[in-house]
C-alpha cells in the first residue's frame, strides 16, 4: 500500500473523524455449503454479513465523489452520505458511540467522517481514539486519497469469465457481438471511425493527431494504415477472447448507508433500509429496469440479477455513481466482495441479463458458502515477513484453477458441482498466504477423479 498511487489529503483534519463499531447483521438464504473435505450440503442457512466491511461515511461537504483512503493503520473506501440530514429528518440527536465506548455529538464536534472498525486495522493497540489522534499529530502523520470515482463512466469490455458459464443461443451470441462486428467493419470503411480510433483531435498534444484533423487525407499514409491495421488486429483478438464491449459500467460497491444510519441513530437491530431483497440502486442506470451484477474473477456462475430502483427519493440519499446493495440481499455472498473499494460490473445489456437469468434458473444456482480460515496475530519481524512471502509463492498459482474452470465450462455438459469445488479451492488459496491453511483436494481420490473428468485432465482444451 505504501507504494500505491496515493495523493496527499492536504485539508484532512483528524479531529473531525471518529471510528465506530461495524454493522453486522444476519441474512438468510438457500446456499451450497462446501466443507473442507469437499463434501457439500444444500439448504437454508443464516450467515452474518458485515455490511460496513471497509466502507466509511463522509458528509457531502467533504466530497461529492467516493474515493479510497490510506492512513496509518487505516484503509478503505469513503462514501458520501449525509448522516446529519438523516438525524434531522428523523428527529433524533446526531449521537454515536465509538469503538472505545465514548459517545460523540456529531454536530457539536463537527464530525464530517465516520470510519468503521474494519477500516482501522490496529485499533486494539490503542486505549482510545484520542490516543491515536495524539500519536497521529506527534509523528506528523498524513492521510492520502486514491482511486477516485470517475466523472465520465464509459461502457467497459466484458471479460471471458463473465460469459463462459452462460449458455447462449446462436441468436443471442449474434446480437451480443453485433456492435463489435460493426466496429471492426467501420474501421476499414468509415472515415469518422478511423479518425476516432487514431485519436485525432485539434487540441491533442500529439502533432500527428492534430495533423489528422487538419488534413484527414493522412489516413491514406502508410503509417496511418499500419496503425489502423494494428488496432483492428487487437480488437479482433480481444473479441475472440471474449472481451466484448456492451452496456455495462464498472462502479464502486457500497452498502445501504441509509439502513446503516437506521441501525446507528434509530437503534434498529433489523433496519429496513431503502432497498428490498433483490434490489440495487445505480444512478447511471436508474431507468433501465434489471441488471446483471458481476465481479471479477468470475469462476463459478456468479451472476446476481437485480432490479434497479428508479424512485427519485432513493437518489436524494445515494447521490454518487456507485452501485448500492440491499442489506436483505445475498449479493455479497454471491460475488464475494467487501466494500473497501471493490468494484462491480453492472450490466444492463438485455441479452446478457436474460441469458444469465435463464441459466441461473435452469441450473438452480445458489450462493456458495465455505469456511474460511483466519490468520493468527503475529509480530512483524524478518521471520514472519519471510514466511508470509514463502506462503504467497506456495499458494499463488490461482491461474491454474482459472484455466481448469475455463476448460470445465468449455465442455458440452459442464459438471457444475465440480466447478463449485474448484471455486472454493481458489478462494482458500487466495487466503493461504495470510492463513497458511489451504484445503487441497489431492488428499481425496474420488474428488481428484471427479475434477479431472470435469476439466478433461491432461486432455483439457481451452476454447
């Protein structure tokens, strides 16, 4: 993190910040539980979800855009939410208790940022928030900003993993790839498309791009033709590898902070929030009806179909371009995200939405659930750093599992439960560097045999 592209936050005031306990609540749903011995159990389960895991709140006076922060022992995402306005509209005092048991009057103390405990990684090493603030000032510490929410949100390319598990008809594939075909055709025929691809502009710092605007006949030049040929070649390879551009945007994901405020200020153990189960708020697509929400990597059939809320009153509270998820939903279990800066692809292309929804119903897909090991606390020294690096190399080969899953989905009749087992292994390996514990299937001959058969073993074929 110390090497990440972070900008200094010059007007940051530590005295206007507090840290409060995380909001955790149970969510119940149908899940496929994968045990460490690779046996599975399908049924209704109730799991605790930490809705504020890595996401803090800031008043609109701080920023009108979400962004990620870095500070001493602090990391996460800050999201815009007017909790003072919330308290006034509900006629309650803007008071909240911090993680050390101290009650703060947010108006009197002019608190403009509320962090959650999950963002404060070493909170148990401090006796009080004042103790942290004193050290922060004493040692000349700073906070930084990184990964700002963009002003312009272009449509993104999908990657092959998003569609590899979705069985589409020939007609759907033709419709889905239609725009990509047209872009490739226009690149050789349409002058406007050619100029756009070569980034021709009268204000460009590149003299060649400026010259193209003044004298478009330069398109016939050998250099221009070669550039266009290279661009077309790349576009063709991208399209063949599943990188198709469609109506979808990549956005920060944040929890329903209205529901969080009901929990903290109205003391509701089970907040209602503004979003029901199966609903999301997404300002850029608020008139589009349904969305398929995706997160990379997508190894299993991790497609979450949601209704996009259109009610203008909802967007009076959720004023940014993030995707807001419901506290009643299993979406964070389906996509395995937390809210410390994770981004989701919100897809409104009707071909993808309809095909994904049909496949989920046809195969009766439910969220996966598996026990994750927890890393032990240890002193940071040369030995612990070395052992951590060693584990990272030992368990880092998750690309192997991704390729196995691609081979699995490329078969005529994919073994979906085998895909679930490999997905669990992938996530155990990701955590392996921290936890030192990975449940490998090599110890179970029957599981090994099933996975080899599902993926094609040594005869496996990539698409």
